[in-house]
């Protein structure tokens, strides 16, 4: 049985293109594998709080030494990490906001990338002391952007701080390498022209094709 963590980050509701793509992915998946599990987490509608000085102190305090108040402060982080750990596929639907990720999504990453929970830290490893504790996960990134050309070699590649950031952080989510990352994006949203409509059609077709591919491998 496969578990999908469906994570939506858009601040929009019905008008969200990434919500439509992530919902399409799940619908198509369950047609093939109706007994699989889908965990839903909507950080766009219910954003996690940003980390604070107190939160950091709690996270770095050994569990046996934490106070009841400190344990309570980490309750949401523990729940988010448990959802992540249970997932075989991380299905992430997110728009590009100001060329990067929404603050709610960044807050989610900050809550789940946590010492001794999703990564270990050991200075004996030299200049690369961090190692992930999770592994063998697949990441599907479904994005939307108002402009276009953010792909490798595109006219706005240098302005894309969304997908590269997610890919960098994904190492600590248990995604082993680029072969385990799949990205489908809708562009031209601010233009609203034929290019945008084609981009939507191509993204929807891409989701269907990706589901067909992944169900054969899991």
C-alpha cells in the first residue's frame, strides 16, 4: 500500500491552479489504486507558525530534558513530521510567490526539517555534518507562475527560487536524488492568453502521464 502526503500551499481556494492539479493527481491515482492512503495537509489555509527562538531551543533540547511546555511547543512539528515519515509520495502543490515559495510552505519546511527527527548532525563528518534520516520517497512538485521561462535554460531561470529551493530541501525530506523528483508547472497565468490555456492543458496531461508512470513503479 502506498501513502501519499498531499500538501497544498496556495492562498487561493477555488481559483487555485495548483490545488486543481494536486486533486487531479489524487483522483487519477485512486482510480488505479483505490486502497492507497492519502494524507491531506493544507498549509495555504492553515499555515504553520514560523519558528522562534523558543522553538529552536525546544528542538535542540534532548527529549528527556524537555519541560511539558517545551513538548507542547513541538506538538505540531511532531505531527507534521509523522505525516511526512508515513508518506511514500510527497505531492506538493504550490504557486510561485515573488519568485519563491509561499511563506506558509517555508514555515512547513522549517517545522519538519528538524535535528534528530529528519536529519542527524555529527561534526565527525567534517564539512558536511548533516545527514537525512528519511529515505526512499518520491517528490511530485506541481507549480503555477504568473510569468514564464523559469525552466533550465529559460529566460527567467535565474529568477526561479521556488523549484531549486524545494529540491535542495527535499534531501532532508527523504528524497534521495533528482530521479525521484518530478515537476509539472503551469505558466503565463498573469497573461491569461492562449499560452496560458495551453500550459494548463499540458500540465493536466502531464499529471495523467506521471500517474500512469508512477503506479507502475510502486
